[in-house]
């Protein structure tokens, strides 16, 4: 793909910012139930829940439709001011192992002032939305919270424990109207029970599954300030309250991908489309810019929400793993690493899986097994020795586990698995190739429990990590038609030498040519492993367009692509420390922020502009955007970040909108570094 060309005369990139602020068109599948135009609030079509005088009122200060909205106000800790709609969702209506369960969705427009968020500090929060049982809201409910800097968290109660607050790695936008939709999925069985999801302008978070389902009746969906521990004055505006819906999918904006091949790179530190199963959201889950997804103290089951994706009943998937807590301890007769699950029915926890397993001598084998409530091993292959842990053969950082599955007859399923040994730079292809009768797998612990993986219900794919010593950097999954073997070998990095020091602030990065390669991709970043793609082209060398940052250590990797864009594996990570002096008039790449993750991006005015569009990416090609925003006020010449950014390199550009609504050329690409984590 061609790199973006500089343009847009009249623009000057002045300072740097990024905010993950996503604009989505708003659909109108459900009609507006309440516009809050009526001055008599007792006649509003939604219920009111408050314990403060004048906590709920009509306001013309902000409105999404008409001329008024509902203002929800609190002025002290333990106060509330919320609006709600009622429904009836009794636990007793759900039978064990039912299919498929029920859904409830509630949507409204929400305006959260930055002044309100600015008053939240430390562990202070306001509960913005919830689906709950009004008779016992503290025990039975799911709640969306906003904390300091707009950080989002969720409160849920698992089946056999108390309520838990967990970070969902998102930020609520301020000072604008936002479409918010909350959802409850109820399905009685071991895997789903009560599940919660929410959408922010179409960005989907969840599902978070296996909340408590016993004898309760869920009866309320609410927005506003359901609770707070802040002593300060807080305001939230709500408008355009929609009629509730009960379909499988939300009625409003839904940005989940429908592509045949999808990837969740957990190193982006974004919770969008990340779902958590089996109550493992209680296990102190972490998204990290280097290691990806892991639990700080336990195991987890998770993945990417694939509800909008075409069926992967026949498909493939792969995971890339890492060690977030140093070299893992010995593992004996156990699952201690990370796996891919497929042909899965989440509610019944029945799936096929490719998973490393250590035997009694601590030797890891890659198993293909069926899980029916217990494991049924069908094939195995010994994992290569680990260079990162001499004398052991466990999975190590950068290793890739790949699986593909295909129904080849009315009863037969063929499963193949490949393994990439990162330390050796070698793919071991189809080390497992097993065809078997998938309609009758008997549970070893209960002979009466027979699983048919071809029954039409077993079509999900997910991941599991069985130890806090392992993480998953990324999870890729696709339909079978998207599968392709790496057709070219991995290039070898040449210069700068690994772990070297460079007095040149613009060193040339070089690598070997690879037969059959049509292009190469280079990752270069201040984090390890690198995340920013800085080059894609036919050359076997790259010189940064601007000086790198003095005193910083850069990590880099390269891979080759064939004529069909099928990539090789990445090379091993190389590092170089820059010891030269950057010039005082360097390009924006020299902008570095060490004390804030929320700097400001600004640009010069264009005389004919009626607005501006800003794009930010981890890649100078802007192939994948971290943020895109249209600012339709020509007087707005800067954007303040609305989310905390992970350490690393970012690229941004801006263009102006003409009076006729068309867009001008993009500006030159600016870049900056976030470097807040202490060295």
C-alpha cells in the first residue's frame, strides 16, 4: 500500500495530541420514547430515582433533540439521580442448558460534561448506567461506571462471589452527545447466565458473561447518576430515550466488524470488542502495550466478540504469546500456557482446542483435544526447546499457535495445527493433522454426556490463558477461505546490530532480501515488542525521516510479504539505543511526552475551511486508525486527548472541509512519542 502523501497547503502541525474519539452514524431502529420536552417531569414516560432535592430537572443547557434534555444532578457522596425503564426478566423463567436465552437492550443519548469528569479523582466514580434487579440492586446487577479522566469500569456479581469492579479499558467522551446502549443476555447454563455489554457510539464492549443468576428478577435499565462516592457537584444530561428492544443485536450504532478475517491485538490496550467468559473478569485482567492480555493472578477465558462475523464453524485462528511475569515456573501434568478454542458452545463449555500441556516430566506437548466437561486427547506433538529457558521446551515469547478446522463430511471434522518457534524463526506446519467423528465424543467423566460438535450450536471461537505467567499479544480468527500459509521466509535483521548504541540519530535499518518477497514491513517503536509500522515497501532498508529520540532505546522487527500479501513470521526483536543529539529544529517525531498521556494536538487555520478532520494511527500509512474525528466548527483548531495513551510512537494528520462539503488534501504527517512509563 502506498504511504500517504504530504499536502494541504496552509497547514502547520503545531503541537501533538490524540484522543480515541470515534464518530459513528446513528441508526434509528427503535423509536424515541422520551424527548424530555414536557415541563411537568411527573408526566415523563420514564421513571425517576433520586434522593436529592432538584436532583432531576428539565434543562435547555444541552439537548440532543428538541430543545430540552433531562439533567441529573448530585451534590454529595451516596446521592443518586437517575432515570429508568422497567421490564420483567425473572431468573425462574430460564431452564438449565436452554438455547438461546433472552436479550434486553436500552439506548439513550448521554452528555457528560468535562467539568463533571474533572471533579472525579483517585478512586471516585459515578455509575452512569445499569441493568439490575430493583428489589436487590446491590446483589443483582450490572453497572457501567465512569472514573477519573473518564476511565470506564464495570461492576458485576459472579455466580458464587461478591460484586467485582473491573477495568474495561475505555474512556467516556466528554462535552458532546454520545449514543449509549446497554444490554443484558440471560441464558441459564454454566457459561452465560447473566451477561452484560454496552456500546459507546457503536464501540462494543463485552460480553461479560456468567453473572449471577439464581432467583432474582431483573427489572430496570437506568441512565444518569445511579450512585457516586464523590462529594462534589456532578451533572449528567440524558436525552432521546429509546424504546427498549429484545432482539439478539442492539438497535443502535454497532461498529463490530463483519469481515471474514479479524484480529484483536491486545497490545493496543483497548477494551473494544474484548469479551470475558466464565466470570474471569474477576481475575484482575490486564491489557498491556507489550505483553497484551493476561491475568495478574489467575487464569482467564476471553477473546474477541465475533457476533457480527460470518460463521467460523469452518475456520482458522492463531495466537501469539508472551511472558508478562518473567520465565514461567515448571509445569507438571497441567495446562499452564495459552490455547485456541473452536467449534465451541459457550453456554455449555463444550469445545475443541489446540493447547500446550505439560506431562509428568514437565515436557510440553501441543495437544488437540475435545473438552466435554473434561479433556479427551485426540492427538499431540512435542513443542520445540525454548532458547529463552535453556533445558526446557515450553512455549516462549513470540511463539504462535495456529489451528484450522474443516467439516469434510456429515460426521467427520479435520483439524490441523501449526506452530511457530520464535527463537528459531521456524514454522512447523501441520504438526497435527487429525480427522475424526465429531458427532460423538463421550465425556470421560460422564458416559451419558455425548457431545455432537457438528450440531449447529458449536460454532464459536475463543482463547484461554491458564497461568498468570503467560499472555496473548494478539488473537486472529477467520473463515476457512481466508487461510493462507506463510509463503516467504523471514528476513534477517542486519543493521544496526542487536543491543547496539548509535551515535547517529537517523540510523539506517537494513535486513536480508527474501526470495519471492514483494514487499517488507518494518516495526519500529520505543516499546518492546514494537507496535508501530513505520515502513512498507520493496526496499531492504529504511532511514527514519526525522531524528530518533536521544537517550531512548528503540525496538524493531521486519517481515516479508509475497505477491498475495501473505506475510512471513516476524524476525526476532532487535534493539538499538540512540546516543546522538537530536537537532533543535527536528520534525514532529521529536515531540515526546513524559508526564502526560493526554497532550494536545493543534494545527493552523485554513481560510476557506468550514471544519476539519483529524486521523491518528500507530502507522504512518494510516491503514488502521486509532482515532478519527470530524470537527465541523472552523474555529476549532485543537483537540484534547480523551483517553490515556499507551507508550509508543503515534502518527497524525489533518485536512480541511471546503464550503461545498468536499475535503481538501491531507497535511504532512506528524508524529510523536508517549513515554510516561518510568524506565
